C-alpha cells in the first residue's frame, strides 16, 4: 500500500471519528431535545465540532416548527457583501403573501398572490395583478374569486395561463389542489379541482407547447399498509390544463418525506427537479433542505437526489438563463431570514453556495416562495413574500418584486 493510500485511509478514519464525536457532542449539548442537525454542519471536522457546541442546547419545542434562526447555520465563517443597485416595489396591500408569476409574450408580467385569511377562516384568497412596465407598477386585474395557498403560475405558448394552488383540507375533499385557467391574461378564470396529496412548486413548459407537472407521488401499498411513495408523480397536459395524463417517475432513493417540486426542462433536453426534503429522523420545518434530481428519459427514471442547498433553505425555484447558467432562487428559514439565489454554471451539478445573492431580508421566518423570470434585456424579476412589519400585526407580511441583474 502506498504512502498516499495510507494517508487517505487515515484521513477517512479521522473524518469518521470526527463525525462520531460530532454526534456525541450534539447529544450532550441538546440534553434530550431534538438535535440541531442529524448530519454534520461545517466544511471540516474541526468546524463541525465547533458548530456542534454553538448550535446545541436549543429546546426546539419552544420554537415555531423548530426554527430558532440558527437552524442549519455554519457559524465558522464570515461574509463579504457587495451591493448592487436594484429596483424593488410592493404588490397589493399588507397581508398579501406568497405568489406565482409569469412573463407574457408581449412583455407584461402577471402575478397571483395569496392573501392572509380573515380571522376565523383557513381559506386564503388569491388576487391577480399585472405590470406593463417590467414590475415598476402593478394593478389588480382579476375579477374571478380565486382561493388557495402557495400558487404556481404558468404561461403557455398560446398565451393562456394556468394557476395551481394548495387547497386547504376539507371534509368533502381532504386531498386536492386548485386548477384555474385563464385565456384573457388573468382577468377571468375557469375553476377546477384536481385530486392530489401534493402540489407543484413550478411546471415545466415543453417544446411541443404542453406542460409537465411534477409532484411527490401519493401512497403505495394496500389500505392496511399505506406508506408514502419515494417516487414522483408526473402529469402532462397538451391543452392548457384541461385534461391530464399521469405516470410515475422512479427515483433512485428510499426517502419518502418530500414535496414542493420545482421542475425545469433544460435546453439540452434533461429534466431537473428540486425537491424540498426532510433530514432523516426529523419532522419540523427547521430540518428541511433541498435536493436535486435529474432525468434523461423524459421523467421515467430519476437520478439519486444530491444535496443542493443547506439545512433550512427551501422553496427552491429554477430558471435557465439566456447564457446557459441556471439560477436557483430560494428562502432562508434561518438567519438572515429572507430570499436568496445561487447560480450553477455546469447544468446543475454544482452551485456557488459560497457566494449567495441576497435578494430580500425578512424580519421573521414568514418568508418565501420566490419566483424569478428573465426579461428581454437579460435583467431578472423576482417576486417573493417577506415579513415587513414584525411588531405590527395582524397584517405583517407583504408581496414584493425586485428587478436586478447578475454580474
């Protein structure tokens, strides 16, 4: 055995022992409470050990969905910020929240934002806005009452719009999602309900004019042995969402706790899907993270999902840019709360996580669902929700857009 091989084996042993020590430190630091991480946080064993002490000791039951603000943080680093000019505007009144957005062929932007329900109700209303000046000003144009949460807005080559949204569970239809269709730019809508146990983060528009909706598959097994499926549910439409054909995409993994799938059809024909997953052994939102999988056979088979973002970084949305790079816009569920973006220059294989782009800061954890589109001049428009009025309830959240450019 060569000297290099010996050194490699020794380094691997050190990493293993370091990880074991890390987990022991976590158990000691948390005193029986849920651990900060179920995997090491930090680039080196020494960083992981230091983070274990700094991130331990929290009683996560005292925090909403285990979000302490330090969840997922690598605290063995500092940041160097460089600010660039951007244009930021607000859409609708206080109380508007997560939104979907689409760019029409004539250059207009259409945005559908859900709004906090009235007191005593669980039903979110959805309000549709239009901007004819690339996001500088917005006017409400929707006249059809719409309902749902966490909307996704898709424009088809013929100009028609499809809006999907989470339907809050009810006794008559406990598992469903809303489907709304518009042929007049978002002013009026046809309403439908699609049985579902998940809803998409975004749809992939296909070269033939159809669309592909990818969601977490439902349950498998008999009623007596029902369990979540590790696979993806693929829905295809060729008529703007009027009818759908469904199939299952096989994913090379054993995980079953995932949702909020963002789909993207790349120019090279591959399909990318960003999944909001859950760190094994955890349940709370603070232990969510994002993984990426891809398919080269139209969605029949998917690669083993690989880590894409850090712990408590979710709501990923994928945009393929004119220059071939891929932009991932996402939400920070840890400090600094807000909306961020990272770029991949190699088709999604690696992401520049050491240089995240800060698009918006939030005063609290109620943040997210960012969507980014690229305009004809190569600039970018991102819509998102943040907590803008932390100590001034009840309407503490807002919908905003920011127009910006990549270096």
